[in-house]
């Protein structure tokens, strides 16, 4: 873990000198330099003092680079289609995926399908029929529903206009 280089980057971005930091938190300039060069491991109390001084949450200093915020720009998104349904893959992280889905009138997921994970749906526009086992609902704009995706499920646009859904899927298998 490279906490020191993260502290140095934040300090420099905020245009703070080691001397200013040393004076404010009561640590020697040499000790701060050793922390920033990853030559010493500071205690949690010292890290908390540094985090407070730099105005960042302590847990942020402890994150690995790969754990930082992930951004997918609009022009970088991947699009796929399935049964005339347009799927815009918004983002994914640690088994959680989010998609913007456009379903033309009359289009459906086809036969009831099942896969690992949990799904949550928010209807942004239109009217859909959602079925799972013996459960069947009609969901309109603003309605939401969720289910265990390992039980076969089915969604169909039963309205006369395109239906748009925001779907979040969580699965331990991040390939899904």
C-alpha cells in the first residue's frame, strides 16, 4: 500500500509545504518526508491527524488505487442488443453492474431466464410486465421491482411507447 505517495500527491495538489504540514500537526519535517517516501509506517493516530489536516477521510488514504472511484464517460460506454432491446452498460464494480435499457413496444426478454445474482429495476419511462414464478406485476414510470435472478424471470414492454429501465445487477460472479 502506497499511503505515503498518496499523502504527498494530496499535499502538493493543495499547495501545502512539508514545513506547513509539520507545523500544523506537530510532526517533524523528516518524519513527514519518511511517511511520504513510504520509508516508515505511521500509526493510525498519525494518519488520522494527517487526514484531518489534508481534509480527506481517513479511509480514503487506506484505499488501494484500484479501489478508487471508477468513471465511465458517456462516449466510452458499451452498447449491446438482445431481442431488439438496447442495453447501455453504464458501470460495473465488484460484482455490481448498472445498465440503461430501452425496450421497444412489444419487445421482451423472451423465454423466462435465470442467472446468478440479484436484480433491481426502476422504470424511467413506459409500462412493463414483470413476471417471476407466480408473481406478475405491471410497472409504470417511477415504479421499481427487484428479485433473486436465479429464479427464471421475464420482462415485456406492454405499452405503446418505448419503455426505459435502469437496472442494477449484483452477482458474486463479476463476469455476469
